[in-house]
C-alpha cells in the first residue's frame, strides 16, 4: 500500500460515548452574526456612515487576513502558485465565519472616532496573531476581538469608552499621551473630560453618548441579540445576567465606601460602558471560557468582581481587559474544576439489608 493510500484510509477513533448533532461551527457563528445585527444597525443609526465604514473595514480586514494566512501556510505561493486554485477551494470549504464575527465584534467595541487604518490594524492583529498563529478556530487562548481592542488601546491610546461615575456618564479623552496612559488614565485621570447627565432611558436606548463604542451604546439592541442567542441555545440564559447583575451590585457597594449606599445606581452601573455587550457576546465565547457548569460559575463571578473593582478604581471601561485576563485563567479553572464526563452516571449505593 502506498503512503498516499495509507493517509486516505486513516480513521480518527475516540473513546465512547459519542453524540451527533446538526449544529456546526459555521451555523453557530451565523447565529452570533445575526444576533449582532441589531447592534450594528443601531450603530449606523447613531454614528451614520462612519460606523458603516468601521464595520466594513474590520470585517474585510479580518476575512482577508485569515485568507492570506491560510494561503501562505498551505503553500499557495509554492512552485509559482501552481496550487493556488486548490488552496483557495480548500479555504472556501473550511471557512466557518469566525473571522466575520471577530471583525464585527471588534468594530462594535471601537470608539466612534477610530481611524480606518487603526481598525484595519486591529482586525489584522486579532486574526493573524491571536487566532491563526495558535492554530486557527478553536485553538486561540484569548478572545481575538478583545485582544484587538486592547492592542489598539495600548498602541494608539484610544479612549476606553464611556463609563458611569457617581451618577453621571463620564467620557474620557479622545487621545491620551503615553504618560497619561500609564500614570493618568489608569488612575482615573485624562487630558480632557466631559461629563454628561443621562437618564436610564437614554442609557438603555443609547442616544446621547457621542464618544462611546459604536455597538455598546444601544442596550436594547444588545438584549435583542441576547434573546436570540438564548432561543437558539447558543448561550445559557444565566451567564450574561449573572455577570451583569453581580458587577452592578458590587459597583454600588464600592461606590458606598465614599458615601451612602444608593441602590438606585444599580441600573446605571449595569447599563453603562461595555459591560452588557461584553457579557453577552464576548465572555460567552466557547473557546476561551470554561467547559463545565461549576467552572463557568467561577468564571462569571470572578469576571463580574474584577470588572466592578477595576472600573471603580480606574474610572475607565475595562471590559476587554478583564475578559482577556479571565481567558488566561480559563485553563486553570478547567484543570481544578473538572466537569462530569459526558454519559457518566453515579452508581447508587446498595441499601443495607434490614434485619
């Protein structure tokens, strides 16, 4: 038997039990993209053609980066591109829309004033260095969109967005110098601050926040996407709600250390910044979150506490930072909080005979 014949007859065998279903990675990613559409539409409504430009640049940059990386890695340029057509067909067959979702999420968590070349660099970084370099879909250590957002924040000193502080919405400076980034911004300072009074309805609908991330402003659109994902059974209903509610409550408790306990600030803290968007669309990523239920509980509780504490002391929106940190802790959680094996049933103890 030739070597080629041996390769074609190889079969991957795994230990039973097995489960078979119709759901594929491409189908799940399409569901996530559909759930993100309301936020994308509202971003275009509030920020007009500039938001549409960011969406197109990030999605196109992410997909193109994945294609180029795959084309080079699979030898598309070898022997005067003799295998180019075969490699292109292979990429088309394995394309699972993960790069589309990454580009879409990245665009929606960028501030409205982001330059097009910054958005393009962020999408290239997210796909090439965070996803493809580690092996592609399912093998990345952290959320690519969150990593791209943090990369842009550090590289171009983008403002972290809008965050509610002491009952008012405070928007940070458009650009921060390197000194302010290390000494001022992370301790609550900035070169310019604008304070805006907003009602709960404005926070929920997203109007009036001119410098926030384009997809994080309209919470109504985010919750519409959340309901779609729950109905489609892409995410568990309690995961985002636990993170949002606990983070909001801890934020109220931390605010009370400087004065009186005011529970009426609870919805303000929950609806401000990128907490809702991050909890629904980024923290629930299958690859970078724990697999077992108990591990997920630890993950979302720790994420909520970390987000509330850092938001309180830094006065900036740091959801992408905390998601990255918890992504790095996910392997540790899965190691020490082992989930029950699929198909496992606990043996019932035999009852002692009654004398």
